[in-house]
């Protein structure tokens, strides 16, 4: 079994359910097979940019 995990930048990954997520990652709530978790990520992670980049005003220098 796996968990869908998310970090503060709203980036997603999967993690084995029998282990604590690594520092900076939190269980998102979905649990299932590896493929079920990957399928869920495909649905919910529609913008691959980190949250900090999405919040940056358009045209702002990096």
C-alpha cells in the first residue's frame, strides 16, 4: 500500500504506507496501490509549477 504525499510547494509523490513520509512531506489523504495513487496524482496535480512560482506575479523577474 502507498500514500499520496504533498509538500508545502504542493508537489505530489507517493510513499510506502508503512513508513513515515520524509521531512517536509505530508500525507494528502489518498491510500491505495501504487497505480491507484499515481492515477490520483494525475487527476489532482494539474499544474506542475511549485506553489511559490504560481503565486509570483506575471512578468516578475526570477
